[in-house]
């Protein structure tokens, strides 16, 4: 007699409201008012979030800023999940680096300029 198995749940990707676009973008994670910064790779992205690759032993808080270097954009992020050197992020707010002038987050423009010059 066959068993009546429940329907399988859709995969995580199918439950997302937006389809993520694969990418290989340079990023910088920053927190603690710019005292802590490290490089990352943005593996895929939507308007609402991203998946980043991070150094294995790197630690960071549940909320931080992600600078997308090429696009000159800053995302305020919340960590949704972490596993095997990757983190899934939800974007709480997105701002152009040009809009940060004269704010306490202006240090991110300096981080971007230093990275762009190297």
C-alpha cells in the first residue's frame, strides 16, 4: 500500500519574492563606525538582499553596512543566515555613497576612495 507523503516544500530560492542574480562583485563589510572593515564577494543579489562569501573565521554583528564597490552604493544589512563561509543578507536601507556627505556614515566614502585608488 503506497504511503501518502506530504508535498515537498519549495526550495529556499523558490520561496524568495525576487529571483537573485548571480554576481561576482567586490564588497566591503563595515561596522563599529568604520573601525572594523573586511572585504567580501557578493555572490548573488536582488533589490532586497544578497548572498556574500566571507573569510571563514571572520565575525561580524547581526546588522552592519555593505559597500558595493562598483556601484558606489551602501546597504544597511541584517544577517538572515550564515553557513560555510557565506551569509544571506536582507537589505534594510540602500543609499548612494554620494548621499552620505556630512553624515556620521561619511567614513564609507573614504573607505571606497581608498579601495578605488588601490
